[in-house]
C-alpha cells in the first residue's frame, strides 16, 4: 500500500490503478484547474520578462476593484471539480518548481499509513483492457491471462519507459504471443521508423498500430528468448529494469536486464475484437459479512468526510452492501454513508458527508461489509472536504525574486497522476481536435475540456464566472468575475477564462468571438449577429441551425445523390438515408429538389414520408424526375425534415449534377462566312440542325491553323475575330458545336488571307497647268507599292474665292477614284484657291494647293426697283451692282 500525504488532504491510499470505466470520460479525467490572477501583472515594466503579483491563499481572487501595486511573483491555486476530488497531482517537469510535502503527523508520507484488513484477502483480479492504452506498472508485476481460444492470433506486449506513443520513444522492448499454441518471443532494443537513422536498422520488423491507432513499423535488434506458455504469464519488473518471466504465474523461466526503463506497458492484437488477454490488478476482496478495513488515526480538521472508493461488484446491487463509519478516539463509531445501489463492474463511488457528532477531527475510517456479496476494492482516496484546494503553487520564492517566463501562458499547470488511471491519457497524434469542441483536445481516453466547458465533447459552456466539469467552480465573488484570471488544465495548458483575451486576460471578446482566449468563432447567429462571449450562445439562429449555439445543423442528407438519365426527359435520383443522414434530429420527410445549373431558384419535385424498416431508416430510396428538358445540365439535392418540419439546406447538403439524355448530331451545317482586313479576320456562322432530340448547344469551339500548329478557343457567340496579323497572312479556320454530351462534327475548313500591306503617300504631286475653270495635276506612285497598280482617290475643295474673301461663296468640290497618275480637275471657279488631296489605296494622303486664273466677269447686274427720274433734258436710271468673284 502506497501512501501520499499533502498539505491539502489528509491521506491518499493507493491500492492499484483504476480502469477508465470507473471514473468516466469526457473531460472529467482532466478536471483539475490551476488558477492564476494575472490582472495586475507588471508586463508594462519589462516586456521580455514580466513580473506578476501575488494573491492571498484563502480564495481565488480576494481583492476588490482597487488598484494594487504589482509584485514579482504570484501564487497559483489548483482547483478540482467533480470526480477530481482527492486525485494526486504531478507537475510537468519542464516548467513547474518543486513543492515540498508537509507530512501528516499520523502517517508515513513515503510508504503510507498502516491500515488493518480484517477478513479481506489480497488477490489478483483479471480484467480486459482496451488496446492501445499505456498502463503504469504500479505493483511491479504484470499478470496476463490468455483465454482458451482456437482462433489463430498474434498479440504484442510493449514495455516502455513513457506513456506516450511508441514513435515518440527512442528504444523500447516487446513480447509477441502466438495463440493458441502459446509460442512467445521476447524482442529487445526496438525502435520505430523515424529513429532508424539514429540507432541503425534492426533485424526483426513488425507491422503494428501505435497507442493512438496509427499504423507503424517497428524494428527490433535482438530476439532475446523464445518459450511456450499455456494460459497465464507473470512478468516481474524489479528496479524498473530487471525483468523476470514466469509462465503460468509461478513457473520461473528466465531473467533479463533491460537497457531502458520499463514503467508502462500496452497491448496490440491483430484480431483484437474477438481475442483479448486479461491483465491482473492487485485488489482487496471479500465475500463475508462484517469484514472491515480500518485506517489509522487521521486528523481530518473538519466535520465532513470526503472519500472515493474504486469498487467492483459482480452484479448490480440494490440493497445495503458497504457501510462507511467514522470511529472517534473513544472508540464510538458514527455512521457516515451506506452504499446500497450501484452497477456491476468497476465504479468510482464518491462520498462527501457531514459527521453528525463532533469528533475533534481525529478519527479512524472504517469500511465494513453488510452481507456476503463478493466485493473488490482497488483504491481508497481521502480528499479535502472543506475546499477545492489540492495544492498551492508559487511560481517563484520570496527569497529569489526571480522573474517569470516571457509569456504568462508558460505558467505551470498540472496533470493527473498516472498511478490513478489504468488507461493513461496520451494525445492523439492524427488530429488532436477532431470530435472535441470549444478548444477541447482529443486524448486516448476522451476529450480534455478547457476550463469553462464540460461534457463528453466539451459542447456545453458553464457561462460567466464559472468553470469545471460540474460548472461548480466560481472565478470570483466580485463584479470582476473571471476577468484577469489565467486558468490552466492538463493538455489544454494555460488560457484566459471564457470571454476574455489579452496578455493579462482583461480584454473582452470582440463581436463574433467567444470562449477561452476568445479563440472560438460564433456559430450561425441570425442575420450575422454576434453570440455571447462566454459559451457562444446566440439569441436566435439562421434557418437550419439548432439553438442556442447555432453550430449544429438540423437533420440533413450529407452525401451527393446518385443521378442517371436513361431517357430524353427523365432522370433517376438515388440516395441512401441510413448512411447519408447527418445533423440533429430524425428525418420524418424527404424532398427532392432540382434546377438548371444557371438558375438560382430550386424546384421541389416530390415530398414524401421517409420510409423506414420498423425503427431504422432504409438503405436506399429511388425517385424519378420527369418532364425535364433534353440535354440540359441539372443540379439535384435531397432535403430532410424532422418531426417539427425543421430543415437545413445550406452548404452541408451535397449537390449532384447530371445531363438529361439527348443526341449529338453526326452531321452539321455551319455556313461559315469570312471577312478579311489588313491585319484581322472575322468569321461568322449559323448552326443549323434539325435532328430530333438534338442536344442544345452550350458553346462553340473555334480552331485555326497558323503555320504548322492548330490553336483553339471557345465562344458563346456565332462570330469570332482574330487580330494582330501581318498583311498577306493565311490561316485555316473551322468551328464545331459543343453540347453537354459531347461535340458535334467540325464545319468545313475555310481559308482566309489578310490584305496586302498598305502604301505610303504618292510621290512628286504637282500642278501641270491651271486655267480659269480647270487645272491639270500629276504624281508618281508610292515607293511602297511593290510593283502593284494601286487605285487613287482624288478630292478637291474650294478654300477661298479671292475676289469675294473670306471663304467661298460658290463652293465647288468633288472626289474621283482612278488608277492613272494624271488628272484634269474641271469645272473649277475662276480666281479661286483649291486644296487637292491624292490618297493611294490603303496609303497615306498627299495635299497640294492650286489657284485658277481670272476671267471676264460673268456676273449680271440687276435693275433697281427705284423708278427712273425724268427731266426736260435728262433721264436718271438706277441698278443694283453685281458681286464679281471671277475677276
């Protein structure tokens, strides 16, 4: 019997390890929280080495809202919740200081207290353990019992120094059992693949699974021994290195000295579901009434008894079985508790009762059987009933005044002593968060929850000012609540309390965030609103999500339905309710919806009651969509409704796509038309297809050949342009229609050539002669005409009639196209200046100005309306002067 006595409990008596079923899973294994008050830490004084101040010992945060001067150290307090009562704690060696243990005056702190066992017998109890768990070697012996079985199987026993995965250990040992023959081998100096380069390759290799289930290869250097066993095996580990092997428990076989420590063992079997050896654990047992276990005198310093028993019954009990009594110094026994109902198997029984009579704190604890029911006890644990404190941790001492680590997150935190748990918890290496919520971490024995969350998968939040698996831990009695507190727990390490973040945990979560360190994102709160900062609850959810956290969708079909089209206007939809149903609730109805891929709105085709086979969903359901369009790509999904007709239709509902049936034509007429320019082409076509059930065109594939290679592109139009070509370039062009079920045939290939290179301006443009009503000009062809005979565009326009300036009163202009390089411009206006422009085809224009000569005026004056004046000897007549522009 091993004992441990600490300042915060009276005694802890360890009989052996306890199986995981005795204490449960889902966070309770790790429900021990170290609390630090960092609200007044002096981080501003020294950013690289912050100081933190001390808190008093009588409560978590006794100080009020007033400012306190910061100090260079802080005291953390370890709080235990639910079944963490009385669990001994180990410090993480890499960051926790040593804490001295104050021995109790009545007990030996090294070997425990002297208990009397009247009528109880020490024996080995065999029970199966789950594959992969690291079992601490508490009583030095490993006892294994192999059931009779004709099935051929191989079982591996790994002997290691640490409880971690095998691939994290440099060297370990293993034993291999071949059943039913009982042939057994011992292999030493084994290692996993990542260390082969360090320790060298080994001679024997095995394909096994690691403690977290990951397949690994193990190589061992030496096959140390081979022998046969019949049904039982005992391995005695002496001094953590000397191994003595006994077959059938007492038949000594050999002794061997390990090169590494052996502190843990685990099992792996290649057919573990049907075959499992049993492991022997030392227990106290009796099947006689009035047998007693009596403790030494203990000073409990309290009127309450806090006790945990790990017990085993062969069958469910429904009557008085065990009595818990307290015997005072006068020998008078006081009733504390009677165990009268429990389930079969190993269970953790918690007792926390008030003594009716004053015992002055000094008692003997008595555990007494009532009848002849067979009972086994594996552990008795005495806990502190007056408070939650298990241990008090000073980060530094008063004398040294040393500085803390660079980050407050590196403060020490605690884990549960491995001697308590048969199934020692290790981190899952594959995905440490899968299956756990709100920052929980998956271990080999369930989710370890951060302080402030509880439940099997850490889904439930305790809310403001609370922590612990029973949410019974209170951060503060003041309005500050959890602000400024750092909560540390095994596997999670140190985090701010839910709702807070920052170096000193004094900043509330911003909108959209919640939880420890504000590390969690709010769920689908209605209309994008934020959740509350402690547990992530929303006032209301977006449609399809379950209140209050809005993170879990209602029941939905999460697999893409299978689609097939065997006729022109129908489609078959197949889905599998039993395998594809996810989310919250049980489906009552299903609905098949469809739409064309370019549409936004879904169409509901059918809504039916979900068929079941008695109480189970059917394996497969088949529906047929009708009156669809031919050759169209449809999207299809399946929606589920629960009994209240809640549904989810978000992204978790998978969508499938499929074309309805149609025919791709074997012949097509495109009527391709080509337009060529100086540096570009434009092709146009019309797709004419009158085949019945013809697939509709989705796009066109155009292809053209440049020199030796074919290029291609897609277009939705019936025209396509190619640009940036040199003059006189030749390409080949063809087009074909693309449908949902394939390509139609190509069009005929057409040839297109760009125009020749454009000319420059004409040369030597001059005036040969000029008259009053005509002029003759000439020019030479452009230098860049390359021997071709270009056509010329000649235009002339009046600029100014000199006798009638400014401008042209009688404008005369014209344009002529010809191939000759000489031209007579006529008719022109006399005494007038003209601009003449000559432009070669696809060339640049050239200009010249010419003037016509004067002419005899052709303008006729008009008579005036004024009447002539007559006298006896004269006649005066009047006329209107003519405007003369020609001279």
